[in-house]
């Protein structure tokens, strides 16, 4: 019988949103969905016969989704509140954040689609339910999902300004011409 480390997927989603805010990043809903999937996958892989959160993932053309969180976030993030997580879960989520948090949405989506059994899970234009334990069994080796901690220069960071989310990059001053006058 599977037990879950957290009481709800809302707690895990709220943790990721809070962690992104701590780094002064705006966490897009799609990126949150990818992080939830990766956290569930890696937790199931690391702790045999245990899941991180009691949730059901579906797969569609956009990738893996937790439909309840997706529905909750349709009306904004004010509806999410988290309860306290155990130190073990908190440190696990921190590791997930350090590995995947800095990756762009496109990088996450492409990595997940390339390195999981996404084509098998989503063979047609339907929404299918994913059995996380069978997915973990298929991808038994721990290195199956790529892990990168270095932030690439081409990645974009999203912050919140007074006008909403904005993409920021490292300031690169323009080069002045040597005009000997």
C-alpha cells in the first residue's frame, strides 16, 4: 500500500510557489506542473513504495499535469495555502528546486517529453491518466531524467514588476567605439 509524505498536492504546489517567491521569481503554472510531476516521480523513485503527494497525473499534448492544481490555479494563487511539511519532504523539495527550478519552461517540457515514456503515455489526442509507479518501474535507473544544476546563459528568469511578470536577463552594456576625438 502506498502512503504519501504530504497530505495534499496543494501543499507541494504552495511550497514551490513560495520557494519561487523567495528567489523573487514568478513561477508559471505550466512550470509548476512540471515541477510537481518531477517531484512526484523522483520521490517515488527514491523512496520505494511511497509517493510524495496523493495526486493523479494526466498526460496530454502539453505534458504531465495534476488536474486539481491546474483547476485551482485558474482563478489565481490566492486560493492556495500550505500546511507545514516534514523536514524530510522540505529538504527533498529543496533538492528538486535546486536541480530544476532554474530551468526554463521549454527546457523542462522538452526534457520530460524526451526522457520519460511520454510517447507511450500519450499516443493520441486524448487525456490519459498516468500510473506513476509503473512509470518509475519503466525508468528504473536514477539517471533516466537528466539532472542539471548549472543555469545556462540562454535561460530566462521571470520576475514580477509593478506591471506583472517580466523576463529579465543579465545586463550587457553596449560597447563604445574608440573614437579618438
